[in-house]
């Protein structure tokens, strides 16, 4: 499976089995392959969701790598220890109380999950090359 984009990095598509499976826009020339991963059964159920999550993961991973390499602290992030950045956003009191707190972190990229199954699926899909095979 491959993630492709146009020359402006504003439109995206998933290329699989020698064809574009899902695209963010028609009549766009997808010319740049920007990421690649092995196929995992089950992610073909909702290709649009897979594409959205992959794009988010791709850019957040690039952003974190850029911040680490530059040593700068991004806007909106506050930390006394630069190795542990946390986002300080505007979340209303009711929204915070209604949500279950995500306490399970991905072992590789530190995304947080509420349910163990979600974390396991995420790790199998996005970090399959890093998982130890028994």
C-alpha cells in the first residue's frame, strides 16, 4: 500500500494492487509517493478512513521529526522538560468531562488510546515492521 500526493501536498490517494483505491479529489495528478506500508487485512473496509488516518499520521510524524531536529518548541505546546511536550488547547469543561481519558499510549509513536484493541490495531497497521514476531 502506498500513500501518494499531488505536487502541492493538498490532495492524497492510496495506491494498492496497481490502482488508486481512494482519492481526496478526482482529476488530480498524484505524482509523489510519500509513504508506503504493508497491507493489513481489515483496513479495506473503510478506505476513506484509512486514508484520513494515514495522512494525519504522516504529517504528525514529519512534524515531530522536524521539531526534534530543530530543537525549537512548537506553538501551543508547553513543557518544562522538552522531551515531553504536551499540547495546551482550548477544551471546554463539559467536553473534558464527557470524554473517557485516553491513557494507553502506542509503544512507538505515543498516540493515546482508550481501548487496548484500538492501540493493538494501530500498532499492527502503522508499526508492523517494528513489532516482534513470536
